[in-house]
C-alpha cells in the first residue's frame, strides 16, 4: 500500500513538472477611472478560435 502511494505521488510531481507551459484564461487590462478616481482592472477572455476566424 505504501509503495502504491509513493508511485502516485511520484507520478503527480512528474506530471506537474512537465506542465510548465502557462495557461492564460484571460488577459488583464487596467484603465484609470476619472469618475471613481482610481485605477480599475478588468479581464478579457477571447476563445482560441478568435485569431483563426477574423470575421
């Protein structure tokens, strides 16, 4: 049982180490709000097919 647990823990860390590519869900932007008097952040999500189909 301990050996099986050790194998699964090793597989987890091996998988995590190979998944080093950044995954971007949305791009974050900022703008200055004159009315609120502060800088506001917002996120924009574009699906992967956005760049493939310009229409």
